[in-house]
C-alpha cells in the first residue's frame, strides 16, 4: 500500500556531476516535487524573493532558530549562515510532496540523524575521467579551482558507502527518469510504512 506522506530525498554528489541539473529536470518534468528552501543571513540579490530563493534572516533571527533547534542542518560560509528549516520541510512532506534537498555529505549525515526516514542518494559521474572533463568543459574556472574540486572529490569518495542509493548521471534524460522511478518506489518501502503496518496489524488483531 502506498504511503501518502512525501519522501525527504537528500541528494549529494561531486562538483561537476550534474546533480543540480538533474534536480531542475525533476522539478520541471514531474509535479510531485518540492525543492527545500534554505534560510540564509546573506542579503538578497537583485531579483531574489524571500520564500522563493531563500528565507532571508538576520543573524539574530538565525541564531534564535539555532537555539530553538529549528534546522535540520546549518553551516556558516564566508561570515553568513545557511540552514535547512525543519518546519518548511515537514510541511511539504505532510502535503505529500517529495522534498529534494541538495547538500554535502556532512550536512546529509546531520539530516539522517534527525530524520532517519530521509533517503540519501549520491549522484555519480560515469567515470573519474568524465568528471574531470565536465569540470574542465565549463570553461569558467581556473586549473587551480578544478584541481581543488577534484581533491574534494577524493575526500567525498570515501563517504559514498554511507548513502542509501547511487545514481549514475550518464545520459541526463535516462538518469532523471531513473532517479524519479527510484524516489517513487520509496513510497512502498517497508521501513517508511511502519506506522501503517502497525495500524493494520492492530486492526486485524481485533477481528
């Protein structure tokens, strides 16, 4: 039996693997996804709207949310805070939306600790050589930056085994379809339906 509550899908991957493009394709081609919106203390850029790109907060507001344990995960980058508001994610899940959350491995582990039912998916390139080609093919980064991203990939490679699933982004269209099918299958997962199973078990025991 299908679980009508949404699935929290945490997506990670090496820089250059195409995870952002895959998430964009999911949102554009399927109607049951919601993108997790982060809170941040940085100032809005031109064209950005509060509640669409980010939830913009003052540092005081953000720190108050930290004290209230209102984040699934948060971090500080270049003197600004970024975090995933728990309430927004839970609201989308209760509405039956599958929530996509793109974060790095460390943040993914924090989310899993707070919400064990979250599903961790790592996006892989077809090969290490292809990853290097994709980074170089951007034409927007120096060799030093590319090497730094490859060095980061070396570190992240040791954390992949802690993810629930991996999806190889070889052909974009096929990989997106595979990712969508995987997420849809999670609604029938035994672990996620424990509450439903227990309710039915209690019900039949009363017959």
